[in-house]
C-alpha cells in the first residue's frame, strides 16, 4: 500500500527514466537506481544463501554483509524517507553506506522529503 501511495504522490518520478546508481566498490549482488531525482530503490539480489532469518522468520542480511560499500544518491545531501520501514534518514550525505540504508531485509525505497 505504501508504494502505491508513493506512486500516486510522486507520479512525475515514476514517469521518468531509470537512472542506475553504481555502488562503490562494485557489489554485483546490489541493484540501485533512481526514478527522477526524488525516488531511489536499492535491492540486494541473489543473496538467499547469505541471508538469515530474524525472530519473525523474515530474511535479513547481517549488519556487516555490505562491508564499506556506498551508493551515490541523486542531487545534494538531503533528508530521505525510507518508505518501507517508515523512518527518516536525516544525515545520509551524498554517498551513504549501503549498510545504513539497507538494514536487515535487503530492499529499500527512499523518497526525498519535500520542503
């Protein structure tokens, strides 16, 4: 429901092109892209064997799984909302650590906080 609401609220971002965001150093198991300049998706792929189950049985990556990898967010450093987790990320900077934006379950959708 949260992603559907986001697609209606930010329809302009979802009508734009996909722009790849390359992690550094290269992490082949990570896919990251932006839609416009205010929606970012970061996902760990092909990682089932490396995931563990949390106490609710959800698959999660350990905190050190991503190492020192960073991903470049579009635009200037800003405040982002983690749509899936319902949290604000206020001090990410332009190149946050993947481990900071992708805690636990290996999928996040970030939305630039307006105003």
